[in-house]
C-alpha cells in the first residue's frame, strides 16, 4: 500500500457474465483446491477471493498495491468494496477460473481480495468528486487524485467512506451537555495498559508510555516516528481514545486523517467552496484542523491524528498553521459574515465564539506519524514549528541472528496475534526478518509486516519455500522501494535458504526493478 493512503480502482460488473464472476470469485470465493494447481502466489486461507482484468489494462493493474481498494459498480452505485491482498499475472489461472471471458481476451491480471464489504455509495457523488461528467464507469480504471482527495476531504479517509461513515461535517461527537473547557490543561499519567492490545518486548512499551506522558504534560504535540509496521498509528489512535474517555469535559472527540502529497492549506485550514444554500456564492469551508475546533457554531476540542504527515508538502499544506502552532493568533485571507476569519489561542481569550472566529483550546493536540526514513522533510522545518512537537521513536525490535532465537521472537508476536504456526515456519520467518533488518543502511520493517508474512504462509497446503517467496514479494518488497542497497537485501533473503531463490530474483525484478546476480 502507498504510504499516503490506499488508492481506489473502479470495477464495473454490469453484464450477466461479470455478475456471475463477481458472485462466484469475489462474494462467495473459491476453494484452495481450485486455485493451487495453477498458482503458488495466491493468499492463504480456505477461501480465495479474486478479480481480474484483461491484458489491455495491465498498465493500470500494475499500479495496484496491497491495501488498495476495488469499488465494484453496478446499476448506478458502488455496492461492494474489497481490499487488495496481492496481485499476479497468470493467464492459465485466469482462463481456468473465468471461462466465460470474451473470446481472445481472458482475464490474465489477477487481483486477490479480502472478503468484500457491502456498500451503498452513489456513483454520482464519487464521479462528481473526480470531476467526471458521467455517473457510470465504462471499464476497470483508477479513481483519479482529485477523486481520492475529494473523498478524504469529505469523509476523512477512503476507509471511512467504505465503512459507511457520514461526511466529516455531518458527524456527531461525544456531547457532555456543555462546551469543553478550553483553558483546562490536564495532567496525564497514562498507564501502559492503555496499549495492551499491542505487543512490545523488553520493556519498550513502558519507555514509550513515559515519553508520551512527559511530552503531553510539557504541552507538546507528538510525532511518532519509526520503521513501517511498528504500531505508530495504533498507538496514536489508542492514545486519543483514552484521553477522550478520561477527560470528557475537555475533549469532545477525535479524528484520524492521512496526509497526501496533494495536500494544500485547503485540506488543513480550509477555503472557499460553492455554498449549497447560496446558489453560486462562495462560502468558507473549514479544513481538517479548523473542524476540530467548532461544530454547528459550538466550541469543540477534537484531537487530530495525521497519519504519514511527511507525505504532505509541509510548507504548502500547513501555511498559516506555522504561526498557530507557535501559539500566536492568525488571520486568514477569507471572510465570513463580512469579517475576516481568525484563529486564536484559548490562552487569554475571553470573547464570544462568533461565526468568523475559531478558538484553539489549550489542551488541543496533533498526534502525527511518519516513517523514520522519511524524516528529512519534517526535520527541515523552521524551529518555530518544530519546537511545538516532541518526537517519540517507535523502533522495530532487535532481531537475533540466531535462527532459534529469531523464531522465538516471531512466536512471541504470533501468540498475541492468534496465528498458529509450526516451529519451522516461525524460524524461517524470523530468519527472513533478520535478513531484512540486519543489512547496513537498509530499511527495517516492524512486526506488523512480519505478521502479514506469517499469516500468508500459515495453514497453507503448499511448499513453505514457495509460500514464503510469494509472501516476501507481497509484503516485504514494497517496504524496500527506494532503498539504495535493496538488491543486497534480496540476496541476503535468498541466502537464508527459506525461499525459492530463482523465483525471488524474478519477483525482485518485477516489484523492485533490480537485477540480482545469483
């Protein structure tokens, strides 16, 4: 999955043949026995769900990453969504699974999927966000950046849309019967038990909790840094949930959003949009940050989680927030009811909450996440901005070089995840984890990525080396994009003897664009 959030691909299935294919291979799914004779790269599980495309749209198909979503279109709406697990190009499998293909145009580009989610998404809304003039989709295609940005702006994330969340401006948040105390700054003493659903070995969780407490009590916003898959986003989410429940008179809710490369101050601060009640007149629409301070002209104090903050162009997307986060009032170049819109800190504020005014509670916080190997874009910010943040590093565990010890480390996580794997599989996965993380100047991966690999392999009725090869390509390789020595990392994985060396090298060429001697 791309780090700036999932992409969306539109998949129509309007004719009878496509509807039969959808019912059989997506909704109901296939048994492993139907797939295994033709593929060694399918995701494990008793039921295998898959969709496909013709080779003529292979260019679009190659852009699909694990974690992206397919939206299935039929009769004026997107009625199902399914998350992508992996892909492979496999003509024999496509011909076998979908014999009703158009003559000479089999589905050869395979897309493996999780169980589909029933949705009721009006196609007119999605296509309007994307700037399309029509309310239907002709063929398999990606939703453009404008459409993705529109979904995130309206719903907060693609996932919120798919799971039926109402638009951001319509959502209700916990209401205590009165407005929050904007001057209160609670002293927090968060216990590590708040994060009990996560697993950290060797006392790491206690150390993280201590850093979080110290930063919050010092009045800082937080940036959680570290390798991918270490639990940064989940820590931020659990922290918000705890603060909202622990201090209901201060915090009124929370919101999670994912930063993207196309963010501007429109997404964060806001800007003019056509007003529905005013015809063609423009009215100011607040962005992600300002919406945390006001709802229906009433004061709010909603914590904000910005996932992958480094993916945004900070200068372009934060603009006036540089001043705001330095504790100063800001006037925006927009008007409401004839008055310039202003954002003011609660400290010293005793005025009324007029329509053109947004008040930042003293306890309000941003909790951001970023991958440590992308820290440069954030560390180049001005001191006035940086000093408002505390950086909490969430590291990947040190993976032992010893095969038995690394297998025991994987077992400790597998027990928490509820994954049942034999000792040999645990040792193999541990050895691969060490091979990736032990390379000098490499890119560490966290336990969540290893969990994906282990889930992919466990319980499959196929050769373990073959399954591990496909799992490494599906989950570990995407984390190596842009790493200068990625060919050496691939070689180290191959040298473990846990994978099919020749196939791993072929997949490295396809996924990473590197040639490995071997």
